[in-house]
C-alpha cells in the first residue's frame, strides 16, 4: 500500500511541478526580495528558507487526503477494498506511504537549503530530517482524518487548503515568533509545524536538540495517526463508501 | 423568452451553486482573515505599520482569485464528475450567451464571496461610508473578470483535476509573487519587470492603493480592464471550443 501511494505521487508529475515551482518562487523571489525590505530581523532569508522546507513537508503530506477523497468519489476505493489486504494494514500502509513520499519529495529542497545556508553537520541534518519526518506522519494522519470526515468535494478542497494555510501561517515556520501578532503568538507554540520548524532550526543552526519540540511532534503523530486510522477504519467498515 | 432574458437565470444558477454551501463562503473569509491578520500583520510588525495597509488589499484580491477559480472548477466538475455538461448544452440558450453568462456568474460569485473582505479593506482605508466604496467593488469585479476567464479556459483544457490544480497553482503564484502585492516593481530584476507590470494583480493593487491615498483610480482601473477583458474573452472562446467537442 505504501509503495502504491509513493508511486501514485510520482506518477502524477503535475503535483510535483506545482509544489516545486511554489517552493522555488517563494524562496528565490519572495524570500529574497522580502529579506531586502526587512531590516528589523537579521537573516530573514535563512530563517524563511528552513521554514519553507518544513512548510512544504506539511503541504505535501496533506495530499494523501486528496487521494483518499478522490478514490472514494471515483469508485476506486471499492476495488482497493477487494484486495487481499487486511484493513489495518491497508490504513497503516496509506499513512506510511503519505509520509514517506512527502519526505522523498522534499529531500531535493532540503539539499538546496542546506547548500545555500552551509548546513554541513551530518548529525544536525539527520536530526532536522527526523523532525520533518515526524511532522509528515502527523500531518498525513490529520489529512486522512479530514478526508474521511468531510463529505462535499468543494468543501473538502477548501477545508484542506484552509487547514494547510492555518497550520503553516499560525506557526514559527515562516515568521519569527516575536514578530507574530499577539493572538497568533498565543497559539503558535502549540502548532505541530512550530515544533518541527523550531526543532529543525535548533539542530541546524544551534547544533542542539529541542526536546520539547520533539516531544510535541511525537504527541501530534500519536494523536492524529491514531485518529486518522480510527476514522478511516470506521468509514470502511461502516460501509459509507459502498 | 429571449436569450438576453436567460442571462440572469444562468447567473442566478451559478450564484445559487455558491450559496448551496454557505460554509464554503465562511471558509473563504477565514482564508482572507489568515492572510490579512496573520501574514500581513506579521509583515507589518517586521517592516512597519504602513506596510500592513500597503499589502492589506492583497488578502482580499487573493480571496477573489480563489473564488474565481472555484467557478472554473465547478465547470470542470460539471463536465468530468457530474456529467452535467451535455444537459446544460441542450438548454434553449445560444452558446455564446451561455458562455458570457457563465463568466458573469463567476464574477458575481467572486464579488459576493469577497464582499466582507472588501468591506474590511474599505474600513481600513477609511472609505467604508464614502461613495468610493463602490470603486472598491468595481476593482474586485474587474479583477475577478479576468481570473474567471482564465479559470474557465483552464477548465476547458484540463482533462484531470491534477492538471487543473497545477495550472491554477501556477497562475496563483504568478498573480501573488510576480506582482506588486508585497514589493515595488523596481525591486525586481529588469528582465522580470515587464511580467510584473502586465500582471492584473499589480493594477488591482495600484487601484486599491489609490483609494487609500485619496487619488484617482481611473488610470489603474483603465489598465486593469485590458488584461481582464482579454482573459475573459479567452475564457469565453475556450468554453465555446469545449462545448463543440
């Protein structure tokens, strides 16, 4: 199942093209030009570069929800459920596939940022990669939860886009905490994207381990992977897709 | 009933589709709020409070863009998912009139979806209780016209939802980051400046900024009309082409 989901993403080059284009334009146009305007925060480009990789991991991890929703809408799920695979393995496979493909996809971007910002310590790179992997697993679970909870196609599309926007913007991935508006500062510390971004930055720039961030990520993964699996299992067994 | 009298019926149908899911309108407003009160407010803190007001209309125009693309997506869904296109084309209305009505319906939807956002921006610019409020809605309408045209053109050629979503993302990137929402055109490399200067978002932003500075919006709107009409015409032609298939 996981291999199928990985192959599905790479068989649809359109998604890869659009997200890569978004990353390149955001980094080399938006962040570059904005860093010239922002004088109150030194090193905005570097800050944004790491954050944009973390935000991209979250963004790609959300795609599994679109796949699951479309499969149900187009009737492909009926076929998948006839395959000789136990339901639990089917669901775990979907979650694994969604997260692994997000990480495979983000590696080239991570390499670009590492080269640009001279991140060369292998342990720091590994720690940041693990942070992002945890985020990918958690967001995959969140996306599956939404995909099996929302019924209307239009509504699903917009809800997922909003959720994607909210978890990235209401976090410290793209903007430094001290400059966020007060009401965002109140929620940003609890965002899984903040956990991943802060932890990755601590590893890459400070060569340290952000224990709180890692613990937050593990809790996020446990909650949403569990919730996603439970909701998906209930939908399948309840015959909602039949 | 003459064909002209059928135009409001088609527009009404498109608007009803928007209101069939009022939750969707709420979500679009939430999207606008995140753009304005998180992104723009943060950049206001990073650069200066005047910068917040400078980029604020961008949040509303991005919402207009999202709403406009929903129209194209609905037309795509009618064709590939709901199998409604054949039925709609049997209705007693000339194709050209039908195509123009769909575009007008899309513009109406965008203006409705951005109605609260336009009011918020007008409040921030101090024109909420001034006749200039009408100009704010005109800017959103003219801008939406072009984007609805583009989204219908994309829906005519996209055979899968992935292709539609990819082209939509590319257009959204062009409109958002290669325009003057965040930075002045002079900051771009000389080779990119013509792309920025022909971007409809650039002129929609200039028009809104003219409202803020109590200047005339005539010049930026006059320029915005050019690409908007061109994109609307493209959308109409693509829609007519696809109805012949």
